[in-house]
């Protein structure tokens, strides 16, 4: 199984596990990207979602309703699936590592610490870029195949993000969704 196939399979299972009681209230799906153990060779995709009810609960915690809606810190922090996590998805982690090797981007820890920043920085940035692109393709595929609509009941935007928001997050999210679907989120990112 290729890494792209593994992403598709695990993401579909994760989205399919959305409780029917929550589906009608979901307004966005989260594709949270982070590195396990802060290692750029171990990117992990955590898929979750947020609901209108959660926004209502968090409104008293912020003066900005858009922040309550779009800032991941206020989201449910549910984990439908963690793709590539060594503990919960060892097959995915191994498949991801092989994918990075096939891309020619795998590196071993350098012996000389002074070489670390120079030798690894460029490769780490390329791994991040490739993983982000894979997640955007995955989101587009989930829209195109109707997976999100099937389990949520309608199209909702997939936010491809990290903990911080910046222009790159807005561009990735636009690339991951049908035209216009994520406009409210990207406007918040760009104007925030």
C-alpha cells in the first residue's frame, strides 16, 4: 500500500466514525499537521472536527466570535484518527517513512552538530511541503469522492493547518477545498 492509499483509507475510516448525533452540527473538518517528537521526518495528520455547539460554549472565552469559530485552540480537540503516529498507526508511520525515502528526502542524524542546521533544514522543509501537499490532495479526494458529504451530510471545509495561522495555511486550505468553501476561514486568517 502506498502512503497516499494509506492516507485515503485511514481518513475515510476516521470521517466515517463521526457520531451521527454530531454530523448535523459540524461546520469544519480539521487536518491538523504536527511532527511527532518535534522530528520533521515524522509528520502526523490528526483529523477532527468542530461543531456549532462548541463555538457557543467557547464564545465567553473570547471577545471575537470568529476566533471562537476558527482558532483550533477553541475546537473540540477530538481525534478521529492520527495518521502516521508511531504508537497508534505504526503501519502508517512505516509507510510514511518509506514514502519520504522514495522522495529522496530521508536523512539520518548528523554526527557533527554544526552540520545539523545546514544539512537538515532544507530536507525538513521539503518533507513538510510534500506532506502538506499530500494532505491537500487527500482533502480534495475526500470532497470529490463524497466521503465528507456522506458522513457530515453536506460539504464543509477541510482546514489544513498547524497551531499557528499564516498565509500558507490559507493557501493550503484553499487548495484542499472546492472553490469558495473555505472563504470564511481564509478571510479570518488573512485579516486576523
